[in-house]
C-alpha cells in the first residue's frame, strides 16, 4: 500500500517534520524510550513493507512526534494509529499524552500544543 495515507508515507512525513534527518536518529530517540531496533526495520516501515503492530510502540512514536512538534492535533495521532490498523486513541491514551483530563467531546479537535511530555 503506497497511498498518501499509508503508514509508510505518514511515518516518513512525521519523521522528517520532526527533524530526524536519518532513520538512525529516529532509532536513537526510540531507544531512549526503551524500544531498540536495527535501522533496517525503520526502512521497512518507511517503505510500507512492514508495519509495527505493537500499540505501545505506536503510542511512544506519537509521543516522540508530539515532543518534536510534528503531531499537533489529536486527529493526526488518530490518523497515524489508523494507518497502522490500530484504530484511534482511547480516552486513557489521550489523557496520558496530554498529561491531563480531556473530555471525550471535542477531544479529536483539541490542539496538543500545551503538552507537558
């Protein structure tokens, strides 16, 4: 799947918008969060030939992209998760990422620029 909404395309776009110029740089940041992979896996993700299925890993990736400013709206996080076949953020995940209480109504439109990650 190579469509613009594919996981590979979104991963690449978010990685570059996060100013990770290399896959290795992204891997180093992910390793700080406890997820260690060989760089070749990131290449597979970017090409869309493999997609991570571990939801915890995907949430950590969202957290990293949020910290770096490439994900600024909850709907962008939802789109990323959906592209990996993981649906949408749960209320618990949203609260954890925002580090505060979020009402379910309107949470998909709320900006996450006030993060304290």
